[in-house]
């Protein structure tokens, strides 16, 4: 029996009674299912608040948790609320904004009830997490500016914590409620993490390399990003043109000023990475290559054709990280058109890389090893079954010849091949063990908004349709 197989499924994609998967009973039920069927890993997408386009990779704060993952059922069990109606229970897609409004109303009722009792646990949370008051201030300022990015706020708000140590008194009630949401979310997540470990299921979390421009990190650390005197981005992130795009990808991500960050030992990025790493068993760093070399594009560019490569902090950053967080376990997302120096950095540090079957099947010399994470595909790929259906006839012919099979046998043959490859772990998106087509795809890179990141399973009955077992 293989003991290194896991499932990729965002928390939001779990079934639930309130429009979205959360940290409540169904997450525990999913862990039970993983454990029973010999899956040892559960990989999730970033748990931070979703930003522009409801993307977890463009967040308003990379160390906060999205309050929509708070389980109302757990709050009811705590006696903080009651008589919660079901909401979009059977919807196959998450409507993040509608769920936001629905859950916020009920969590606020729980907040009012909680305030009637002892507040010691909440006070301790504030003390242990000094960032949370600043994050709450950021969210309240954003709310009172019609959700505009921070560089459109008043001068007082843009530079508030440059001159103050405490949040503004006029917004204390609103700030306290947002702190309460983080208190609940963190408590529920850590209990879920402990339960997973008790069932011998390890959690793989995901951290974007970049933070969003419209984020607490940029608001509080303007001098560590490529901004001008008006807080406009002079450089942005992306990747140059390649076989997939004639104009490259223009992400618009803020660019770190690594020379400036080196002065305080990369404190912002070290603490961010370490904090998220302590909330999981393994941390997958998205766009790992940027620690070696990263692509910068002029802030006013229309696409990514004009840009240049710069050298990242490389080994120095990770030596500092490991010194401060010795128990952190990192997975390097090393996909794409890489310089040899990226692979050399990964291997010097001993980090496992990623092998994607959908990318490698047509590469005759592709090989995995015992320090690779093998996937059929990631959240950015089409589902395996959808990908097979989309292949051209000559591509299908290549695979038929390779596996000596018919078209209708390709799915099973590819699954068998993935399971035969040497690996540190083998991870299947849940859609791929259910043989779902492209309608269940999680994300299409280069596009924004619905249906990206919205797919979810309606109930657990679908898990009975798994096409293979780990034996």
C-alpha cells in the first residue's frame, strides 16, 4: 500500500450548508474519508482573504484567514447563534460575495453574544497576534472608502500607522469585530489541523510569492516595494512571452525592493513565510523561481513583452528563514520556463519540486525522483479527463502507442503511470479521482473572476464514485 498519496481540494470546494466549504463538520468528515481511504495528504489553496477576482493569490492580507471559512455550525454548537437557515446548500459553485454578506450577518450576531461573557481568550489572541489590529484597521478604512485601494484614501489613512500606535477610536467597534472574526477563524483552523494530524493526514498549505498591491503588507511597508512618491507602482510582476502567450502574463503584482529588505533581514517576507508555515505541515511556495530570478515590467506597460530579469535573494533568504523557523517544510513550485540556476537553488536547499503529468507526458526525457511531488495536474490545469478529451488526434495517437491502449483506456493508463512514478508524494486534484470533465476545472490562468476558484462538490455522495483506490 502506498502511503504517500494525497488529494488537492480547496477548503471552499467542500460541501456545506451555507454556500461554501468551511472549517466545520464537513472538513472533519473529509479528513475521515482521506484517512479511511489511505490518503495521507490534503493540499489546500491559500487560506488568506480572497482579493480581486475572488482569487486566493491576490489577497488583502497574506497572514489573515478568510472569515468565510468560519463554520456557523460550530458557532451554533458554542451557543453563540441559533436557528441558522441553510443557504445555497446545493449550489455547485461558490458565490463569494453573497456568502460574504450572509455569513457576516450571522458572525456579527455571534460577536454580540460573545461579548456578554468573558473575553479573556480574545484578549490573549490580540496579544499573541499584534498584526491583527492593523489588519482590522486596514479593512475598516477600506470599507469606509467604498472598497478603494489604500493609495486612494486620505493622507491620514494612508500613513496612519506611521504616526499612531493604536487604531482610531472612532472605528473601535468595527475593528474589534474584524479581530473577533480572525480569532474565530484561527481557532477553528488550528483545531482542524490538530484533528488532521491525529488521523495521520498532513496539511499542505499554499503561499503566493507576491502579495497583492491592495493589501495590508503594502499599506504598512511602502518603502519595501517599487512605488513612486504618489504610491503608484513603478514596476510590476509577471512573466515574459513564451509558448503559451505571445505577450506574456502581466500580473500587476508589487515588486519587492530586496536591497531595502536585506537591511532588516527580509523581516516582512521571513515573518510572513514562517507564520503561514506554522499553520500547516508543508508549505508550497508558489512561483518559487522568483527567489532566484524574477521578471519585472514597467508599471505603465500594457503587456509583459517589455521587462527584465532581476536576481532574487536566493540562499541568503532561506538560511535566515531556517534559522528562525527550523521546522518549516517547503515545497518549491518550480514550474514554467526556468533558468538552470532555479533548479540549482532548489537542489542546494533540498526542497522537493513538482512534476506535472499533463506537462510531462509529451516530453520523452521527463523523469521524476524520490524528492518530487507528482501531480496529474494542479489547480491551474484542466481536469485530467477534460485534458484528455481536448487533445488533438495526433496527440492521442502518441499516448495510445505509448500505453498500448484505446482512447477509452487512456484515463486509467495515465493514472496507473502517475502512481508508478518515484515521488516524495503523489497528489491528485479531487476532480481527477472522480473523472470529472472541464466543467469542474478550478482555474484558467490569465482570466479573472467566475468560475475561477468557484467549483465545489454538492455533497459527499460523489466521493463514492472515486475511480480507483490507493492499494
